C-alpha cells in the first residue's frame, strides 16, 4: 500500500513538472494591453536651462507625433503603419535630427540612415547615405516589402528609390541654418585643440540624435523604426547604428526596440538585439532587460532606448541625462518627457 502511495505521489509530481511551460516566463506577467506605442527624438545631455518656449515646442511635437501613432493603433491599424507615420512626422519636423533637420557631414552634405523591422515575420528594410529621399523610413519600408534584399547603401539606395513610389527632394531641402552652424563649430573645434567653442546643450542632443518609434498593435504584432541624419561632422561614408539590424533597430514576436545615441557604442554592443535576447532568455521582464542594457552593457553617456514588449508594456530609458520621448498604451498609461527623472 505504501509503495502504491509513493508511486502515485511521484507520478503526480512528474505530471506537474511536465506541464510547466518550456519558455522562461515572469510569474507576474502584466495584463496585456491592446496596443502600445513609444517614440524618441534623440538622446543627449540637454540642459534644463533650455528656454521655456523651446521646451514647449519639443513637448508639443512629441505629443503630436504620439497622437498620430496612437490613433492608427486605436483604429485597428498595424504597428508598421503606426511607427512609419509617427517617424514621418518626426522626419518632417526640423527640431529633430532626421529628414528635415538632419545634421551635416564633414563635407557639408546630409546623408540619411533608416531602418524598419516587422516583428511578426522578422523581415526588415534599411537604407544608408540617402540624400534625396524626403522620408527615409518610408524607403526602408519599401526595401522590406518590395525588394528581395534588406539593406541598400548610398547610390544603390537612390537607384532603388527611383524604382518605387517615395517622395524625392533636392538635397537642399535638408538644409537648416542651425545644423549648418553646428557643423561649422564642430569643424572649428576639430582645428583648434584648445577651442573655446563648446557644444551648445542642443548640439549635444543632435550630435548623435535620432528619431524612432516602436509599437504593438491589436493583432499582437510588434514593429520598430529608426531614422537619422547620423552625427554632426561624420566622415566620408560613415554608417551609424540605425540601419544595422540588431544594433539601432530590432523587433521580433517578443519585443521591439529603437536606439538613439552614440552609434559606434550602440553598434559594438549590438544593443537592440542584446535587449531582445535578454528579454527572451532572462524572464520576460522589460524593465530588467532595459536596466541590463543601459547600466551594465553600455557606459554612462552612451545611449537611450525605447521598447515595447508582447504584453504592450513600454519602457524608455537613457544613460545620457535626457531623451526626447513619449509613450502611451490602450489603457491610457502615458509618459512624455525630456529629462531623466
Ligand atoms: N545613433 C545615430 C548615429 O550614431 O548615427
């Protein structure tokens, strides 16, 4: 009788073990939000002394960008549409270093990078060094959907743009006086070792600035998009982290990530994919994965990130002091801000 009881107990325990999920999961999984979106407009070390009206202009534009994406998601639109249209708005707004408002290369040109990734099928599209495409993120999306390749560079990207329906502009369109002055100051600093031409607080934000958006839609699909002018005074043919899938941009069926900051550091740590891998294998806890990336993988001053996970939880973190950012989910949880709290 005793043997029978022991066998029964062991069988019951084995059955319980067999029924456990094989994927590591957080015991306190959050309730899934119907949809969620987060965006950034660059990370840096913006001074809190920024003039009030300038702050207001940033805050208003972040709100407007957020509303564009949130409305698409609320109406049942796809995560891809939401992030593309959100990024288009930021690309068209010269407050940000992407599209109109992009920083200048050392040669006085504007060379734009962008990438988009569809987490539902792991497809992606990217472009680097484009000079005549008004909204590089839309070209990146066409690379994803209308070519059999993932990444087009410079003249090749322009040739591809000739073959698809994207708005083209004269390179002059990207000229803005403030960014051009920043280039002149950067060139001057480079010439004089003891230059007293310090970077202005906003130059610090544009220096490696970027725009990006990540979202989860009502169908549960995740997507990420990032677009940038790169860094002021970048040299001949420099490619940053943004169009490198897994570095500045990544999405799968678990999490979508977009980076901003010092591209070389982001690339060397394959940041966006590192976050996704940590999330998948270390317990599906977005906050913990973000902490790991921002505090343990990267050094203070390197970069900021936005991410949305499969539960619709959003996270926005930087180790640079400030990041223009905004996020909202279907339950009305919302965060719009500039500085780290
Ligand atoms: N993170 C933008 C760049 O470094 O190009």
